[in-house]
C-alpha cells in the first residue's frame, strides 16, 4: 500500500519511493 508523505507525492510503508513513482502521482 501507499501512504501520503509529508504533503507531497506518496511513500511506501518503508518511507521511501522512487522518483518516477512520485512524479507519476504528481502528474
């Protein structure tokens, strides 16, 4: 599952996410 991360993008449960994944959600 994915969770909100500090108001931008999304973060995996382990607290990390790929830049491409974050950008994809923002876009």
